[in-house]
């Protein structure tokens, strides 16, 4: 199945791919576990493409444009703070009326990280684990993405009355301590400890307003993550398909064997279904539908499950070579693991999507084969 992009979306696709092709897989391997490629991030910002992740529906632009951006980022398997800084923090600040900081994030001038307990946030029982009492913030946040690179953190806490408060905390404050964690994906993760006074100027919002904005932000985050997962799966399937055509066994290409054909066909069906779900979510957002968090969670749940199975098949079809670190499929696999777990793993998303179901949903795609 091939979805037809309009002229603007095709321009975005070509522009992003051309830009990211300047950062080949060899260069991505050298930054693995060390440093993320800031050059690509800066070029996305300079070209105006970065702001698409802010939540195009907030800017009067079609969400499908952001989906095209996400798919290309997933294909390139580049580590960047786009989701946490722009799609999450930027979208959240925009809704809370802080257009100034939101614009800085969308322009790439500044980087932010969102420090919330993601699994509890997803299931609707937001327990920040931080205490904001008498103007002082104390506690620890776990596994905060890009915390060390961020200029400020958006931190969820509870005040003495038990009300949710969202605080903007500068990372250069002496009361902020970070400890780097090991990460299978190469994405920089940190445990962040807070013990500092907080002024009223640092309070972005509180109560039900913050909780509602956070859940609307999740819709944007799930859409971007789902697009990135689809892009990674698309690239992995291309690599595996090329391998079985070029690699010969018993005097003929691997792709000539029926069992191999089945693997490729099943992977293609799963990828088409995932892509269709992502664009359907974009269509719902563009229509102005608001109560679609469950649909967004379903989209991420299904795309994460489908692309994980696709990557497993890709490894199987390529034999041992694709499980070594210098192979591009391994980079795609690690990024797939990271994006499947961040902001809610499939088991955590299931109660939000299907409160009465205990099995993963089955999607039958409309295909054009």
C-alpha cells in the first residue's frame, strides 16, 4: 500500500531525507552512546521543520506534515530531543500560554526535558513523587531524557494541598543534581535530584488545567512516536528485502524461497497497517477531535508491537550479521526498543486503550496490493 502525499508533504519528505542523508549510518555509529548529532537538529531548526513537531494543530498546520517528519526521522534512526523538547514540552507550554518559551523550543534555540513519571502519567494516576512545599522543591525524577542537554526542565510536583503543579526549573541551578544512566538505545537518560527554592515566576500552571494539558500533549507525543516507529520499520524492511534479493543460497536468491516470501509479505502487511493507523490519527487531529487520547495510545501500542515483530523478522532473514552493532538494522532495533518503552510501554498503554480487554488489538488494513 502506498499513501499519496500532497505537494507540501512530499516537499517535507524530500527535504528531511536529503538533510538526514548527510549524516550516514557510519557517523551515527560513532555517536552511539556518546553524543547525539546536534548538526542535524540545528539544520532542522534552521529550515523551519522542527516546529512541525510542536503540534501542527496548534499552529494551524496539518498534523500529517508532522507525521511525514516523524517517519523520516525514524528511517534515519537519529537520536535527538525532538520528542521530549518540542512535541512534549513545547506543546505543553503552548497550551499553558507560555508562547515565548514554546517558540524557543520550536526554533531549536533552547532545549527542554519533561520530568514526569511516565507510566503513571499514561495510566491516568499521575503521582509526581516530588514535594513542592513552602516554596521549596524536593525529590528525585527517574530516567529523564536529555536532562543534561536541557536549558530547563518542566517538573511535575504536588504542593501541600495535594494539587499538581508544573514548574520550570533551570538546569544550571546548584540545587539540581544529575546522574547519567546506561541506555540500550544510546539516548541520554538521567536521574535528576531536586532540592531548591522555587519562585512564583517558575510556576507554569497547576491543578486540572495542567492535567488536561498533559493528556492533550500525550496525543501529540504518541503521534510523533508512532510515526518514528513506522519510519524505522520501513527502513528495516527495505534493508531486509534488499538482502534476500542479493544473497544467494543453493544457487538462487533467498527471496525465492516460499518461507522467506511469507516473512516479507507479513512484514509489509504489518507496516501498512501501522502507517494507516498513524495517518488516521493525524486525520482525527486535523478534524479537531479532542477526546482521542485512547486512539493515540492504541496507535502507539499497535505500531510498537507491529514494528517490533517486523524487526525480529528482519534479524531472522539476515542471519547473524544484523545483530552486530555496526549493522544499521541493529541501530533501528535499539531505537525501536527505546521508543516502544518511553512514554508508556504496550502493557502500560493497554488499560488506557482497552479497559475491558486483555489482548492486543487486531487491525485488518485496507491494502492496495
